[in-house]
C-alpha cells in the first residue's frame, strides 16, 4: 500500500466525497445524513480528507458545530484502506478543528447496518447502549486551554498505555487501583470504592515512574501537568509560594493528572534547629494535598527514587491512597523493550531471548542505550565494509550490553526490596 496523508478539504475535493458517499450506498449502507447536507457541511463547516501521494482521495470526515455540540456528519474510508488507522486519524484531525470552534462534546450517528466503528473507539468515542451513537468529550475546553498551556501541561496521545512494554504486574495493579475507579466513578460508588486522589510511585532511578504517570493520564484522557520543583524555585514568590499558586491554577482544570517527580526535593525529612530552608516548602505541600483531595476528577502522582528520605508525615494514611513500587523490568518487559528498538531488518535474525537474559538488571533506559549503541556500531561497520550485515546482529547487541553499565546497583535493588516490605501500600 502507498503512503497517505490527511489535510483540510479543498474546493475540488467534493467529487471525491461524492464518490465515497455513493460507495457507501452501493455497499448497502445508508448514510445518516443526506448528500446535500454532507456537501454543504464540507464546504461551510469542518472537513478533512485522506489522500494518497498522487492525490487520490481514500477517506473523508466532515463535522459541524451547533453551539457547544459538534456532530460528525460523514465519515468514510475506502474498503481496501480500512484497518490502517486512517479513520481514527481523520476523527482526531476534525476534533481539533471543531474544538477550536468552541465544541466540548463530539457526537456521531452511524447507520444501523453493520459498518466499521473501530475508528470511533480508537479516537476515544464511547458507544451508547441500544443506540448507534458515539460521543467524545473534548479533554480540554477552550477556556482551559490557555491555563493548561501556561502550566506547561498537555493532552497526551491515547496510545501511551499500550506503548508501555511488558510490566504486566505493575500495569495490572495501576489499572485496577487507579484507572478503573477514576474512569468509572459511578460503578466505583456502587461498590463503595472511593476513587484515589493521590498516590506515590517509588523505585530505583530509570524504572519508568514518569512513563507510568503519563500513561495513566493517557489512559484516562485527562490533562497531564508535571511540576518541576527546580523550576519553581526561581519564582519571585519563592518555592512555597510558586507551589501554592501552581496548584491554585491546576484547580481550574476539569480533569488532570499532576506529577511531582523527584518529590524528595521538597518533601524530605524535616529535622534540625533552626529549620532548613525547605521546611516551609514541605509544610506548604502537606497543606496542599488535603485541599487537592477534595476535588474529584484529578489525581496527584508523587514519584521518588529515594522513598526513605521522605518526611514521615508525608506518607501517612489520609494523604496518599496507595504507595506503589515500580521495579526493574521483568523478562517479558525486557523482551517488549528490545522489540521496540530492534529494527525490522534484524527482527527475524536477532536472538531476542539472549538479549533478554543478558540485560537482566537493566532499566528501560539502559536497554535503550545498549540498543542504540549496537545500532550505531553496526551502521559504522556497514559503512566501512561492503560485506557487513544488513542490520545489527545478536553479537552487536550482546557486545553493547556488555559495554553498558547498569544504572541500578545490586545494593539499590536490595534496598528497594526492603522498602517494598516496609513502605508499600497496595
């Protein structure tokens, strides 16, 4: 199949939309909206088309806004191009344009006949029971967008959760404890489950705590805001004042996952007399968390590499619902990570099991470094010799693994196991 791209509709694309409309009808599917209505919206409202490199139209999506409600009035992809992600990408492109026009709910009615609907699900729409009706709320409405941008926050791609390779134990725990009650609050309430408001993720450096926080936001389709204490320290109001102001602005967001990475920088043990300069910051954070917990549809994730250094009052019950360990990737996770970095030219010849065994004790970042090192070495060898392999070999990867120093030492691994026993709260 040739490559394709998505662009805004041009005036001379209407014939292509007409062809797609007639193609649907000839296949036994009756479009919900009449052809004149579709063509009018294509000219006057919002529309995108998917085209091949030579300009052939292979898909179209048309939408329009009525007050704050937007409707997808036409969506079609040529049959031979389905299951390539074109339909989902067109929906996302139209969503962006409709949101800019003030829409905060996107809806779609599809014909009662059997038609492909996976594109709507992949784009975040949910099906209403007993109706062929799909609806998606715009994650950040126009009034919130400026505030979110000034906070340095963003809406993350929806596929980050699936992109976390392996780590099944951690993903299963986070799915059950965090994502499920937050995504289905009515069901949680039915069973007497209080959706979590704040959690701590702890573990050795480089094990993916930040990645998991982003994946949770992606899974929930909530805004993601990361707070960097080192950046707030430069604020004229001081670190404590900047922290307070930041959370006041976060309070204006409708849904949000908030990450404080390396939280030990502002929540370490308070000790000594006179108090340290950071004691006021720790006190401020301890006051912020209860107020944060009072609002629904938000989750605070505090990540730390050194949980032992956190103030004892910081971790007590009532502030954090769970204290969850994130350890080194297991064999399945390492396999998934290696698969991500081994190029297609080598995928069928590299002994993945050997790489998994050799990289035991590596963090995801360690594996990525070793993989890129092997690829670079193989590239240099290919340039220097006409007889070089078509891509990195098992030997290239094993040599790179042997030359890569693991980030996490055996002592840190042992301390992590002790921390799980004494501090984890699952």
